[in-house]
């Protein structure tokens, strides 16, 4: 068999060169040439199937329900959109030692009771994986293990054994003999992921790819890796903390931004059924500078405590520091507070913290941040049974947020008795045990505090 010829293609313009150069000869861009396999006119490496090659009417295409199967871990199924899909490709990334391999090993042990599984390890020896399974107390008798990093051998084994689900740990260690570049390079990751995706679609095998992340927290390798897979999951959490979060950033078979919460224990990852309890501090007495809000993670409402500390500045430039929230938004909220409520923080250091290390990106916490700032500035604690949410605009208006009714019901379920919310989010029917105060201006929200 003749050796496959490789060429170097420019990632900017698509131009090709027979050898690597620092500068693309076509568009003159620097460091954009990457190794690829030269395509021939009859090359069908990337064809998924011949069915439907011609034109079809969209309404004439027969559809069926997705063939899903559960992972055996409800928090994992929530992020996946209800479970794994046959023929789907899932990419999961996270920091080293965060628990990716542990979670997938637990998942395969659950699935192995009813389906065939295969674990392809490119980083650990079979002995290391067996020791982990024994330490976690898992029944790994139904898991087929393959310690291999050569793509062609992996494809051959998966085609002959045809498991229902296969884990590739990790995609950065797999290499193809068709390319001369080292494992983990852009060309190798792109080629190996494309071949494994093709295998999954043609044979109905669910493939889970484990990906490394860069120092900035993004998945290592080409961006096309995230485009060709069906689901992209990020494993987050501080290695010094026992809690781990799995977040879906892309999902063709379910909702994005879903959140799964786990606790790392001696027996592996344990799912947390009531994650709101993780992000609430349990003060014995009421303290100033604390306000409870409800944020939305996918379809799940989460109660989170926002803490603020306002102190006299001891330097000409007062400090503005946020942990878990966007710092630029804090500066905007302080300007709104001064303009529309007459409360200035020019001579104060302002520190904001979201308890539990959670990162909040939605503007629904604006009103709660300002309430915590006022509480700390005046040293007056808020009612510990009060929840606050709402987006604050530059004109001082309190704007409604999405899924307001679900947030209120979650707060009532956890025993909260008072709520300050935007007028548009006020419930049409009273919620048992919850006194809802609706506002449409920032000044009104502060005046409502005297009624609680």
C-alpha cells in the first residue's frame, strides 16, 4: 500500500505547500501552515453514508425518537439532555486531576450492566485503571479495556467488537500513522477526532472524547474539534474543593448551559441533589452585606448568596473587586446607585463575592448585588428569609428576568418567606408561604426593605 502523502495547508486562506514554511506563500500569514492529508478525487474518508446523497424534501424525511440510554448518574444525564444518544459524540474537558477519568469509569461501570462498553486509555496503564476501580469499589467486570494510542488499531478494535459506548482518554494522546506530526498537534487532533466521529455515525457507537484544556481553561487543539462533536461538556471546580460542576456548552440533543453538581469523595464522584445548599452560607446570626438571589443554570434555578464588603478606602484609587461576577458590571451598578439612589461609593473599597466559587454571567443578580452593597455600607443586615433578583438598567429601572416563576417556587420550596422582584415577574397567583414585593424602579426596591 502506497504511503499517504501529506501537505501543509494554511489555516487562514486554505493555500497548500509541499513543505512547512514559516510564512504562507499564498496570503503571507505567519505560522499558519499545518500538516494535513492530501485529498484525492475519489477519497471518501469523511463520507458518513450514501443514504440521502440526492435532494430530498424536508417534510418527506422520516424521523424517529432518539435512541437514548441512561448513564446511571442522574446529574450526568441532566447535562447530557436525558442520557447518551446512540451514535453521538461527546467531548468532555477539564483541568488535570479534576475527576474526568473517575466520572467516566463510574459511568461505564453503570452502563456495563446492560450494554457493551470499551475504555481506550492513552494515558494510564491497565494496572493503574484497575487499581482505581478497586479503590472506588466499582464492579468493572463488564468493561473491555484497550491501552492503545494508534488510531488505526483503535478503529479496528472498535469495528470488530462494536461496543455500545466507547471512551477515548484522551484525544490528545491518539495519533494516526498517516501524519508525521506528534500526538496532540493540531493536525493529529483534527484527523483523529474526524475519524472517530465518522466511526460513531456509521456504526451507531456512542463515543466520549476526553480533552485537555489550556492554561486559560479552553479546550486544547483546533476549534473544529468542538464543531464536529455533538456535545461539549466542561468539568469545572477547584481541586482544593470537594465539589465539581459539569456544564454543557453545546448539545445537539438537549439544552445548553445545563449544570450538574458532584462531590468528590473517597468512593468517587457523588451526585448532589440539592445544589442550592452548597452556595448558601449558614450564619448563626444575621450579618450585613449578605443577600440571597436566584440564578438560572439551564433549566435549574439555584439559590446563591451574594456577599459585599464596603470599607473606607485607604488609597487615592478605591478598589473594585469581584469574585464570580463581572467586574465591569460592578462599576456600572455603582454609577447607577449614585445617579438614581443618591448613594455614592467614591471613597469606599467595594468587594463582591459569590459564595461557593460559582461563576455568574446573567444580569439577574444586579439587584441583589446592590442590596448587599447597601446592607454593608449602612451595616444593616437584610432579612435572612429574603430573596432578591432583577436586572438593573442604566436608567434605574428594574427589568424582568427569564423563568421568574420557577425562581420564586424554588425559593418558597427552600423556606424563604419574602421576595423583591421586578413587577413583570410578579406571580399572577399567590405562592404559598412567600410574600412577593414587586418593583419597577431601584428607589422602590430600597424603600421596600422597610416593609420586611
